[in-house]
C-alpha cells in the first residue's frame, strides 16, 4: 500500500492533466504529428491543472477541493482516452522502433519510477525538504495556499508545487517523489517532437529521447522535488509552437505555454521574453510575414501568457507588496515588499553570488562555457553533467540545418538563453531546455557525420553517442542507488530515515504526542517538513523574522501564550550550545535525545 | 587533358572547394576525436566515478 497510493496519485494526476490538455486540442495546428499532439496535451494539461489548483488554493485547498479539480480533469479525459484506446487497438501491430535507444530510455525511466517511490530524507540542503515539499504539506494542513513566513522561497510561483500538493493529498508524502517519471516522460516527448520537427525520423527521435534521458542533469532536474525538467518541457513546447506560429490560435497556444512556464519559475520570465524576441525574428526574417501581423500575433501570445501567469504574481503583489518575492534589488525602487528584512535580502544575494558564479563571468569564461559545462559540470552546482553529444555533434547539426528558419530560431534562442544564464545565475539545472535543444542538434549532427561517409567519422560519432549514454547511465544509476535500495527494502529505508533525517526522534515524538498541538521550533535549520503539527519558527534559514518584535529568545518565550504553543523544540548542531539553557519558567523538559530537547509549555497556575 | 583545359575547367580534385570538401570530414573527425580525448582525460581518468569504472573494467 505504501507504494500503490503514490502510483495511483500519479495516474490520477496524469489522467486529469490529459483531460485539461484536451481543451487545447482546437489550438493545435492541423499538421502536428501524433507525438506533437501527445506532448502538447500532457504538458499543457499538467500546466493547466497546476495553475487551476493554485488559483483554487488561494481560497480553498482542502482534500475535497483537490479531488473536485482532479475529478473534473478525469471526466474531461474520458473522451480522448476512449478514442486513444480504440486507435491503439487498431494500430497495435504498427509499433516498431530501434531496440537500443528504447531500452536505454526504458532503463532510465524504470530507475526514475523505482527511485521515486523512496521516502524523502535529508536536511535543509535538500530543496525539496526546505521548500518544494514543505509548502504543499503546510498548504494541505492549513487548507489554503499561502507563502510560509519562515521560508521566503515558498513565495515563488507554485504551479508545479500545486501539483505536488495534489499528489501529496491523494498519494501521501511519496506522491510528489514518484512524479519524476511523469516530468521526464512528458519532457522527453516534447524533445522527440522538436527533433521530428527538425527533420528527424521516428528512429532518430528515439535516439534523441535516449540521449536526453541519459543527461544526468535532466534526471536530476526532474527528480527529488526539482521542477526544472518539467519547466524545460513547458519552454520547449512554447518554442516548438512559437517558431512556426502563423494562425492566431497558434499564438494563443504559444501564450498558454509561456504563461505556464512563467507561473512555474521566475527564471522563465527572461526565457519567455527571449522566446518572444526570437519568434519575432523568425516570423519577420524567415517567414517574411508583415510587421503588423507579427506584432498582433505576439501581442495575443503575451496577453494570454500574462493572463495565465498573473495569479502567482498578483497574489504576491497583494499579500507581500511585490509581484516578484523576494524582490530583486532593482524592483525595490518600485515596490515596497512587506515582511522582508535587509538580512534576508543580503543572505539571498550572497547565496546567489556564491552559488551562481559557476566558473566566472568574464569574457574568457564565456568563450570556454561549452567546454566547461561539458567537462566541469560540478562547478555549476553539480547536477551530474550534460554528456558529450551537445559539444561533439551539435555544431555539425547546426551546419546540417543551416537553411531551416525554425532551426536558426531555435539555435538563436538557445544561444541567447545561455548568455543570459551565464551573466545571471550559473546553475546547471536552470538551462536544461537549452541542453535539450543542443541534443536535438547533436542527433542532426550525428546524421550529418554519417552522411559524410567516412569510416572514422562513423566510428567516432557512434563512440561519442555510446560514451555519452553509458556515462550518463552510470551517473544516474549510481546517484539513485540508495533511493532504489530504500524503495525495495523497508528495513534499509528505516535505517536511512534514521541516518539522514535530522532530529528524527523529536519530530516522531511530537507527531505522536496527542498533547502537542502547536510547536515552537527555535532553530532556523531544523527541517520543519518532518513536523506533522502546526508550528512557529521565529527565525527562518534566510533570516526571516516571523514574530514581530521577537528578536531574541526571551522575547520569543514571552509571546508563548499569545502564540498558543504547546511544545518547544530546541536542537543544536555539533558543538553549538542549546538555545534554551537551564530551567525556564513555564517550560518542562519532556523528551531528550542527543542534540535535541522537547519542552512542554506549562500553563501558569 | 587538353580537352579539359580547353573547356576552361581546372583539373578535378585541385580546386579550393575540393580541398575544403576533402578537409571538412577530416576536421569533423579531428573534432570528435578531441572531444572524446578530453572526455577520457577529464571525466574518466580525472574523476572518482571514472576511476571506479576503470577499476571495474580492470584498467584502474
């Protein structure tokens, strides 16, 4: 049962997403292939489902509300599902494909499925524990989607986190973990669709899928709560439709996918601006369309995108004083952000400076970027690497497709995106869509090299693909080994939970203690995700201050009666001292383990 | 030969395009070989995982 519920939750969400995605059917161009249609339906549906859940969650986010939204999606999915079943039974004998790339893709997806069934563990260095899953867990408990005062990053756009909340509500805490398969599969479909648009045959599209799936950064960005792989799918969808858009409905679809991307992550704001710029360029320069028609089409796309993305930004503006929260320094001139202290801003800026510098921002580093990103991916906040196909074969793909306007627009977009990425925040996960475009060009380049007809060229290009795939497989499987073991062995999972969850004994005590109604967590880095009861954290890990006027421990304790706290969790890291030393009037020590103490609040006589 | 020159064309295989056509595939091969060489040098021999792979293969 511990594994069946998350699987059921994911099936329900995919089914519902198919229903909402089917609403986009009228917008799809008639010449779209089946792969295009499937990719756009699933990805568009996931985005729309997340956006709807986010909007509904602003006023009502109970289990019933989620079930109603997911149920509506499932109802909408019945018609296309029946049609698909009929179609597949008629075409069953037709399915054929190259064995090796299908096997490779299947292995990666199988690893994603099994590893995704493992229980989450880890401290606040794990982004899922710190905010991707913390937000959904608390929203479900509170029955409403609101930024969490002690974790400023929960004010980020939350379309994908809203999906996580639905998965958590239906399938428990393992639900969002096993969403990795859905995120990867839908993005792979879009990658294959993009390849076929550039002239790849179905077997070549399978190779594209195999190479993409074995990029360690692709796997990393789609698993463990990270949202980057799914975001890459939305962005590629926007690019796929934008660079061919002629009819108004196609511009509307471009807007839908741009809006979904912007409602999933702030970085998509710049990405969608670049997409619009490139779409203008391709329509004006290559398709030779009139300026008025192009401007009108892009205007429609922008309006639709803003409409879909605005709930997240409006919510922040209304509740927190700034549409982008935490606000970047340039925005503080125009908006007065509430609740944010200079310490938080400084800590965030320092974090961005420290972790976003990659291998430097100078011109020489820019020239070396393809080399550095290929061979030194660990210097761009890890994520395991991007394989060698992009560096080795994508240049040949560019040569091979130099007469195709769509390919030029795609290459221009990827180049501009990488430039923006280079000069802002160099995190390998934030540019997955650009690597996927490079892989598509890589497969085109592979075909080009084979077409040259030289013996060494054939052998070397095959060796490049083989090394990239094998190395990626080794990296992915070795990184997922513990997760796979934990999913298959309850005893190992229990051992891992104890070893990797900070202060587990205290959280377990508080979760089972019936008198524990509301917990005061004193340490900013104690992972509140593991606390199943309502809690207050006076200071967050970025320096967030959640209790006005309570800047020290005495001031916090003085407010205990007003806060309605029943228990206090005090922990220490290593050789640090506890925050509560000695006896405190009104507090009674009820639980103690190494580096952790729980006090019950004693009501005054 | 006289006939060929009399038509104003250069001897086959000696024009700039022919040279580029012949060098191009060699350049592609050189590029691919370099990418692979750096891959083995940096990602295999130079990394913990790479060393582990080589040990498994009996090459470490």
